[in-house]
C-alpha cells in the first residue's frame, strides 16, 4: 500500500438494528487512516445488500449478499481498489468460517470477541493465519483505553511489587428479563448454537479475562467456576463467579453478570501487589486510581503529564476533555493499521489472545459442569 494512501476495508455484520458493526466502522475511520469500501450486512443476501447500501452508502456493486461472494469479488479487483482488511461483527458461531474464508482469499482480519463458539474451532484459525501471512486482530477493545495501558505499564515496571490479588467484575442488568424473543442482541446471545457454550461469560466475562491478562501480564494456571442462569427458561449462564490461581502465586476472581439490575457497563478492575494497588473503571475511564502503602490516594488522569509513552500516544485530547469507548476502540485500529503499514505504533490484541480467551471460556464451562471443581487452564508461558 502506498504512502499517504487510505487503507480500504470491508464490513461483515452491522446490519439493520445491529449494535457493534457501526461502532467498528466509526473506530476504524476515526483517524482518517481508512475507509469503508465494501460490506455484507445481514444473514440473508437480500438484507445483507440492502443494509450495506442503506446504512453505509456502499455502492451497489460492492454491497455483497454473502461473504463468499464478497471475498471472491474483492480478490478479483485491481490492487488499487481491492480492500485490505475485513471486519467481522457477526454472532460468535459464524466468526471462524468467515475469518477462514477471508484469510484464504488473502485479506487481513479484524474479528470481534469471543473468537468462536468453541475452543477447537478457534484453534483451526492458527493454521489459516500461518498459511495466509495475514494479520489478525481480535477486538478486546477495553485494552485500547489510555489508562488501561498506563496500568499495564505501571505493573510491568514493578510499581505495585509482585502481584497478589486481582479482582475484575463486569456487571450489566439488561438481561434481567426474558428478552430472548423480542430483542435481536438477546436472541442469539442466549442461544447455544449461535453464542457458544457460555452466555454471560462468553459475552462479557471474556472481556474481563482479557483485561486481567493484558494489565497484569499474569497467566491463569487453574480456575474454579460457578455459573448461574436466573431467568426461567434461559439456556445459558446469565451470571457467574470464577476463582483464579495464577502462575507465580497470585490469586483472583472474575465476576460477570447480565442480571445485575440497573447496572450498565460496570467493568472494573482492581489489582493489588506487595506495595500498592490500582483501580480502573470503564464508566470513569479517564482516571486510574493508585494506592501506595502509607501514601494518599493518587488519581492519574488522561491527557496530563508524567504518563507513559503508550498512554500518551493513545490519548487524542488535552486533559479534561472526556475520551471514551469510541476512542479506545479506535486505538485498537490504530495499532492494527500501523502494523499493516509496517510502522508499528502501539499494540492490539491478536489471534493468540482470542484463542487464550476461548481456552478460558472452555475451562469455565468445564469447571462449572463438573460441579465447580478446580481445572487446569494454561501451562506457564
Ligand atoms: N467488542 C465489543 O465491545 C463488543 C460489543 C458488542 C458485541 N460484540 C461482539 O460482536 C459480535 C456482534 O454482536 P452485535 O451485538 O453487534 O450483534 P447484532 O445481533 O446486533 O448484529 C449482528 C449482525 O450480523 C449480521 N449477520 C449475521 N450473520 C451474518 C453473516 N453470515 N454474514 C453477514 N452478516 C451477518 C446480522 O444480520 C446483524 O446485522 C458478537 O460476536 C459480539 O460478541 C463485541
């Protein structure tokens, strides 16, 4: 791709009434580095073409009815017009097939989480990616927040001492009622065939696992899970707690719920080491609380001085102008697109992070089904 040229991308998913596809488009285009040129936005050809044109103003010849059609047609275009990467924002069970098709056709991939409906199919993508030589990002978008990156740097530099306790919770309340039959997002998230073996943990516990791994750098050795399904008739978990033992001796807990009435997107991480602790909350994302032994509480703020290089690079505005979900999402794209251009700047979650997330979910479900026993998760890295 030439200097000064925008990257071109296609979108799969994000049709009428959909949630995250349109967010991907905004995030990918936020820095003026990329443009949407093709789309396939629905599970039937007619809806997919119609939504691509109506929502995203994609020209008719690049509004595709199926992903196979999309990849074949884009591949045959001259290099100067062809898309460079594809975004996959469809329900979980379709990710691997679509990503496999894209890699086979030579397109880089950005895929939403969880990577797949089960661990075995997720692992298949390793071979596809190796054969293609393409890049692969998984949108664990919370790692794009500047203060999450600051927390990671602080811990890596030994600012808290050896980590002892990790506590992460992701609480929502929107599934406290049986919305399965009336809400598009609820219907597939509570259906094992489309969501996978876990509901709430697959949907948001997966973000918590990734946030913990990213910020602490710790790997989970063993876990013990207790999942629940509170809403009558619901086929997957809508709430749960998972105890964690990390390699190196730290302990932790991940709690996730979609029936915590009144909660919005209450993702909160607290980490405690030998000398201090830190706390970050998604709903107050521009602050990082730092508690050091025998010192007053410090509140580190986005856009102010004295922060790490990656934190500063991940911030677009002076302090006091709130940045949030879209900007953090765009930071994932910034890292990914810099990598495509061969000028790495920042980081982004990749295929191995997605596979690790699937291993976590696989073990959570296995532990819960066995009655809440401790199960092994990862070999030491
Ligand atoms: N990273 C995040 O913060 C975040 C947030 C929400 C959702 N997600 C993930 O994004 C994915 C989509 O979630 P959502 O809430 O946007 O779902 P949604 O139901 O709102 O939208 C899914 C869209 O995909 C379309 N679709 C389904 N199968 C298709 C196919 N084969 N080809 C083309 N289009 C197809 C549907 O018609 C719909 O338009 C899920 O994997 C979910 O876990 C991630």
